[in-house]
């Protein structure tokens, strides 16, 4: 699977961890999710809600002049699974090019062994998050 290096490292960490430790890894990524910057925290209407998630989950993408992506997520601390997935995407994709993010397979998380650790409903929410991110990037590119 062709993934940006940072995301490939995260995927490998999960895949090589025993199943019983994958939830702990997910929680670590939840705790490492950066807070929204002031310009987004003060303008929440700039964030898109991912309605497929059971949890109130919001995101936005920013692209710099060098076609590099920054992802921002807003998800309550009471939702560590979804915050964890946001943390994985933040760690793995921030700084990647638009093309690299668009090339990430929609089911990349299955190779992480998360299907053994979390419910199919949560996995569908993860799919929806990646779909939204990619759509925003396609729209950005279209102008």
C-alpha cells in the first residue's frame, strides 16, 4: 500500500502491535490531537460536520502555497475512538501533498487491525472522515 511515510509508520505501529494494545495506541493518538488554531476556534462555521459519525465530529483542510495539507479536527474528549482516528490522520497526513492525501486508500485503516478493536459503526465513521477530507481537497484544487 502506497502511503505517505508518516502515515505508513503509524499503520505499521498498529499492525505490529498485539490486538489488545491497539486501543491504547488509539487513545495515545486521541491525546495527541492538536487543538484548533484560534482562527478556526473562533469561526466554527469554517468546519464541516461529518454527519455519519455518532459523535459530533468536525473537520477542515488547509492547503499552503506549496500544495501541502494541514488537517484540523474538532471532536469532544469523550469520544476517544474518533479523536484517535483524527490523531492518526493528523500525524500521518499533515504536511503531505494534496496528491499524497488523495492517493490514500479509503480502507487503509483495515491494515492496522482496527477491525478487531472497534465496532463496524466506528469504522464507517472513519471512512466518512477520509471521504470528507478528500472531497475538500478536490474542491480546493478545482478552485
